[in-house]
């Protein structure tokens, strides 16, 4: 008997993947640009190991990688830049006819095979994060499946089946979504190391001010535009810089507005976690911050002068503690604590107004601020460590009931 065997159907053990690629040139090197499914990244790329760093790359931070995995898993509309890899010569490009050599099929040996041509230039945390997330979802599906076989409760069974469907949809999405990958052909190991340094040196990180403007995942950032509409802040906030230098004509930066918003919402040292983010209302937070800004503008004559454009912020920083971002954060924290005690904005404004005569800078040995221990000698701002800001906030809150005694003892 003769068997009709089709040899083309027999592939044996596969050791490579083939992608449609564009070929270009950058820096004198050939560059292949492909789109790779997230699930296939660790097939063609080395999986970063936090315990055994790549000698040609920085040590990967597992926590940071996991945060990226959580991000792509929880955000269906996630966005991330492409990865950069170096090919030592193991990839094979087969041009498509009539494409002038610019488009073709790129065969990449697997990283688990005998030949592993790709090393990561940029993107270790994205590779590890995607792998952690998909393994985590898979493990959770398996756990739910095991619990389904054990439970006898119909209600619990319904909950578990719903959870399994959610996880399966999440895993399917991750397995079908892609990320860009630029592969640079560079056989020289020494030059390849320099490529990593060049990428790191030329990368411009995003400033906290820009993050405050564009990161809508945080309520302190989402409410920024509406908070900036307050008369005290309007046209007086630096939207690019994180630091207020002596010559900066603005009152504060966008990052500082976000810091003040957090202090009003949860206290000067409070944090807004993922769960709390979902509980807070944008409109309510905006209203609360505007309430705080109304209080300090009415209570402090220098801030009223800022609002009326009678006093430049540069001059405020030279003569008043109110020019300090740290002091404004403390006042925001005090406002939060007093509101928690059910005080009205009018009562808080009256209290702040009693502090107005004591806001001169720098702090002297006879100042009520000197005894708090939260100011360096002759400084114009509190010490910016979180513990100092919280301690100073607690002190000022305590003054609400004892300010006459505090003022008498300072004389």
C-alpha cells in the first residue's frame, strides 16, 4: 500500500517565527520594524530576570514590570511605545518582490532555541510585565476552574462562571494585541552596548508637571484644568516645570496644584490608591479645592494681592511663607483636617486670617513657626520631608483651639 504523505505539512520542532517587516536604515544600521503579539514577546525576546541582570542592560525592577502588566491588563485602551532590540546577525530577511527591498518576511529564531539573536535595548519592563500579567490571568483562570469543580452552591457557581468569562476575555484580548518592535542589526558587541547608553542618554523623561496635565488616571490630574480656573491660579501656574526657581514668574507648577489637590482630598501625607480613586468624585474634589483657595485668598492679604495682580509671585516668595509650596500644602492639609471636624469654610477662613500677621519670611527665632521644629534657621519654607509636613499640619490644627496661648508665648 502506498501512503500519500505531504512533506510540506511536516514542520518538526519549530525554532523560529516569521513576521511581515519593513526594512529601513538608521545610524548606518539596518532596522527591521515589526508588530509582535504580546503573547509572543517572550518567544523571540529574552525574558528579563530581576535576579540575574543582563550585563548589557540595566537591572529590571519586578515591581515596575508588574505595574506595567497591571496597566495593560486593566486598561483596554492602553498605549505604550515600541520596543528596541539588537540583532547579532541571526535574523533572516526575505524581501517581497516589487517592494524595492523595503518590505519582506523576517524570520526570527526563538530565544529558547539554540540561537538567540535578539537582545533588548529598550523595553525590558514591558516584556516582563506582559509575561507576568498573562501568567497571572492564566493562573487565576485555573484557580477559578478548580473552585468550580468543588463548589455546590448555585450562587457561588454563577459568580465563578462570570469571573471565568471576564478573565477569559481579558486573556484573549492580551493574546491578540500587538506592540511595535524595532530590530537593529549590529553584530559588534561593544558598539551594541553603546547603543543602550545612547538611548538612555537621549531619552527625555516626562516631568511631573506634564504628568499632572496629561495623566488622567489620577483624580488630582483629571481635575487640574477645572482647578486652574480659580482666580488665584489663573494664568499663574507653570505647566512645564516642576520647580519654582527664584525668577519663575508663576505662583506654582502643575505638579504643585496636584499636590495641593491631594492634600485637600486626603490630607497632606495621604495617598489616593486605586480603590480610593474610584470612590472620589471629580466635581466634589474640584469644589473642595476651590473652597480651600477661596479661604486662603480671603484670609491672607498677600494672596488677595496676588489675585488682584498687585503683588508678583516672585516678590511673594521673597517676603512671605505663602510663596512656599510646602506652606500651601500644609494649609491644604489643615483645611482637610478641619473640614473633617465639620468646621465651615467661614470658620477656617477666620482661623487662617489670625495667622496672616505671622507669615513673614524668613522665619526668625521669635516666630511661632520656629518652635515647631519644621523649619531650618532663617528659612522661607518648611522642611519638605513628608513627616515634617504632617507634623507641621498637626501642630497648626492643634493651634485652632489654642492659638491665643501660642501667640502669647511667642511674645
